[in-house]
C-alpha cells in the first residue's frame, strides 16, 4: 500500500468561525503550517486573505474575493523554511482572480468540479456562512487550460460523484492530466452534502476510476476520525486541520494547534501499519514534478 499523504488545512475562519484557536493570518498562520509539516503533513492547503460576499449577488452567486498579494506572501513565507506541496484553496473564489492566482505557481489549486452550495453553521446561535456558485463545464475547461499553462495541478474537489463525471469528461477531451488528484468531501453542510458514513466512502472508493488518487475530508466531528481511519485502511489519503474539524475527540476537546490534528492521524496510520509520505514522495504519488 502507498504511503499516506496527509493534507493540512489550518484556517477555520469560514467553517468554524468561533474557534478560539483559529490562527488567523500573518506569522501565526505561517507557523501553524510549519509545525504541521514538521508533524507529518506533506500538502499545505492554503487560504490566503479573503472576504466573503455579504449577500447574494445579481448573478446568483455568493462567493469569496481574494487578496492576491497576500496569498503570495503566505506561500513564500512557508516555502522559505519548508518544502511542502503547496495547494491553493478557496475554490469558491471568483474565476478571474483564481486564474491570476495560478501565475503565482502553487503546486496545486483546488477546483470544485460540482456546484458550490455550502452552509457553515456549527453553532446554531451564530449566523451561517453560506456560499453559492455554479461551476459550468466551460469554466472547468478554462481552469484546466490555464492550469496546464502555468504548471499547476488541479485538485478535483468532489462533493458528490458528479464531480468525477466532469473530471472524466475533461480527461477524454485531453484537458485534464492523469493521475487525477481528487478530494472526496463528506458531511460538508449544504446542498452538495454527502453523508459521513463508511458506506458512502466505500461507494466513492469502489467507483473511483483507476487513474484517480483520492484524499478524504470529513466535516463532522462525530465521525471524522472514524471515516479517516477507514480511508487509511482502503488505501486512500486524508486531510485534517481546523477547517475540517478542530476537535481531537468526541468529548469536544479543541486542538490548540493544527499540528496536534496531524500528530493524531499520523499515530492512527502507524498503528494500522501505514507509513507517512514525505512531500517528495507525495509528488511522485500525485504526479507532480520534483522540485
């Protein structure tokens, strides 16, 4: 079985806005990523500075605006001291801004291959953060063309299995290279929700095309560690961090650092007999060029 690739995503501003240990921005978030890499993460899923639309726009979207120079500062601050795989997130950013972001040449960029329909409200007394966007196949083709031009590997975000269908279509058109790196998102609240169950994960694993590698993200504190453990046993890869689940256990113990979440999944993997991939080994598995 391949070594386990761990992706870490350190920013819970959007998903758990009341998390008191969210590192925020600046040097604090840089240090969170550095500590997480040292703990065993090979891929850093970055959120540079951004703001979310306050209300639905005239075109029916409710998306994120990105501070492009801030993203480059964050990437450069991390890569100045460590060499992880850099994956730019915020797939709900606006298309023109994200095409500009590709010019900064992260290793990967998250691209949602189905519609965006998210509703983050972990605390019912706190207003939800909602996001809406249709990612047409024409838009996805544009992303793939620009990604190839700038040497960026798309991370296919799959909130349900229609994303895999879209990805296969773009492979057939010669626009998406294999092996594909996809992330299966379970329990992300909203209209693209997939249940956080072993049977749902098995469905995704069993229907995965042979030229797809996958990671798993679970945004349900009750089942998070159980489903990720199943993903490890199946030969998939995992994503942890405060964006997905800031809790260390079912008692509601909050991690004080993202590195604690990485350390826990490393411990689980090794107890199951699966070793952890370095950043260079992750590049080979995902089909990235060596750097």
